[in-house]
C-alpha cells in the first residue's frame, strides 16, 4: 500500500553548497508521509543543508526537491511545513506567549492554537516568562511550539531534543509519534544514535550521502548488528 | 501584502522594545539632549537659530538609522528572519511592519525633540510648528527605512555599524550644515542637492526661518516621502527567502 501514497518529500539529484564547501552531491531520497523519519548522522554530514533545502530556504545548485508534489519553498507550502532550526529561532525579548501569538498571527492560525501548542510542549507554566530568561532546553521547546502552530502537515525538526533531560526527551518522542498517528509527516535529525531506535524509518547520512534508508529493525537485520551505532559503523566499513 | 500580518509585525517589534525600557528612554531623549548641547555651545551667539533646525533633522535621523539597522540585523542573526520567510509572511509585510513600529517611535521622538528645541533651547519658529513636526517625523522615518535597507547588505554587527559613516556621514557633510551647499564645488553641490537629508534640513530651516512658503516645505516633504517609499521597496526586494 505504501507505494501508492504520495511521499511527503522527494529529493532527486540534489547538489548544494554551504559557502565553498560541497555539502550535498547528487543526493536522491524519498520521505514517506505519516511517519517519524530519523535523519541520523554525525555533524557535518549534510543533515541541516538537506533540511533547509526541504523547507525551501537553501540556495541549491541543481536537482529538485518536492514536498507534497510541489517544488520546495512554494508559497502554498509555507503554511504546510513547520521548521525548527538547531538554534532556537524565537524572540528572546518577548514572553513565550507573545512569541506564539505573533507567529500564530503570521500563520493565520486560530487563537486557540497557542494553548494547544503550549500544552503539547509542556510550556504552560512558562507562558508569561521572557523567552531569553528560560533554560536552553525550554527555549528550544518554544521554538518547537512555534513550529507546531497551525498544525503543519510536514514537520522538519533539526536536532529538537539536544540538551533536554531524558524525561522530556521521552515525552517529545511520544508527541512526535502522536502527531504521526494523526497523519503528520516528521523528519527529525539527530546525531545521537540511541534516538534512532525511536524512529519509524531511518536515513543514515555521512559526507552528504545516504548510507542507508530502512526501518531500525531492517537496518539491524541487514547489518547483523544489535544497535544502530554498530550498524552505522558496519555500513561505513562496507563502503571503504 | 497583508494588513493584519503587517500590523502583527509592527506590534511585535513594539512589544520587544517595550521589554527594554532603557532603549525606549535613550531613543526618546538622546536627540533632545544633543540638540540641547548644541544650543548650549552656541549660547552666546546667534548660530543656534541657523543650525538648530538642521540639528532636529540630524540627530533623530542618525539614532533611528542605527537602532533599526541593528534590530533587523539581529533578526537575521538569530534565525527568526529565516523562520518568518519560510512562513506565509510577505517580504513587504515585514519591512512595512518595521517601518510602522519605528515610525510610531519617530513621532514621539521628533515631537519631543521639537518641543525641547522650541521651549527649552529657545529656537524660534516662524512657520507652522505642525509642519515642522511633520518634516521631523518624516526625516526620522527616513532614517529607519535607510537603516532597514542597509541591514540587508550587512552580515555582521561590525558591518552594519560601519554603514552609518558610509551612508549617513556624507549626507551630513554635504547637507549644508558645515558650508552652505551653494558654496560647495559644483559636483559636491549636485550630489548634496540630491541627498534626502538635505531636503529635510532645507525644509526644517525653511519652516523655522520662514524663508519659503508652506508649498515649498510640502514639496520637500514629498521628496522625503518618495525616498522613504523607495527605501521600503528596495529593502523588500533585497530580502531573500533562500540563502546560501
């Protein structure tokens, strides 16, 4: 059945640079809809550049990226794709609620949405605090809350769980799966291998290339390993 | 273009500034303090009557240029600009939102500066004080919009601060404050006549001294407004949704 569902994202023969460095070189992949897909790889492997290309904020040299069948960055996609950058992209000199109110107005989402995303990210008690006075983990949750506004169909999350305590990390992964169960497609990057096991599918990236595109179990079976880190090492050794 | 997104942006910028009371105070009183200093320097001469109107043009213009360019650069550096441009926010909505927010501050700042120059520093105004305030506000908004434009070309705080001497100082030097423009070398005079700050200085001087009629002042005001509109359009066009 999966083959008949339109993929959330398809990337074909994508070339992109950051500065003078070639980051993505002839990258092709598809991201199925309605799943939590993990984009796993060391820092510098091209995860962020790929995510920026999917959101449509990256200048690409050649190749195509389409999201729900439309070219990435199209005006009609700007309401359907939520993006969380690694650095919390929120206003430090506004309270949490003021941040959410502003982005809600930009997205044209309903007022009730602010309460919903505050609850989903467990930020209710902090709503009246200045964002700049929050801890790093809380600030990145504000950034995530902004991305949840307007219930986008695709969420592109760049390392959303860095620096969070284990309980919160577990809660966020539970949230990601609840969203996916409701039909949202998620692409979540991480350089922490133990997070990979929580994904429905994995894309392992290294040096701007996709080493593997499989389910966590499929990956372990294919490499004859018992954890994702070992599977990653096996794949790298096979290539060399 | 979308009115509610533009207004939401203006409201957000004002809320940000409200959380920083020291900036609000500096923004509102620094031009007046500087005008007061100039008046004090020339207290035993008649010079302030001549340069006073130019000072009302100068200080709010510089302050607004700096504050706006740094605020928008900060938006670029913290990633919020990228986030906004990945959302359904028009580039013009953002620039106009900023212009409105800082325009409102300019109204307050320029009104205080004019009031201070007239009541405390004893600057005499031959023409309409409302026309004087209108030109002063337009001049401060011009500083804002040029600041918005400049920040589009700056990648770092160091760069944006240097746009001040690059874009603002020549306008001061060629604006006729140091030497009347008709005494400048022909090329410099032609450049000086075209620069927007010159029009603001001319208009304010004309209102204060009554050397020209209101129609002349309104004409100069329209030139300043055209520069504002041009800077807003250019600043919107130079915003890029995609970056390398």
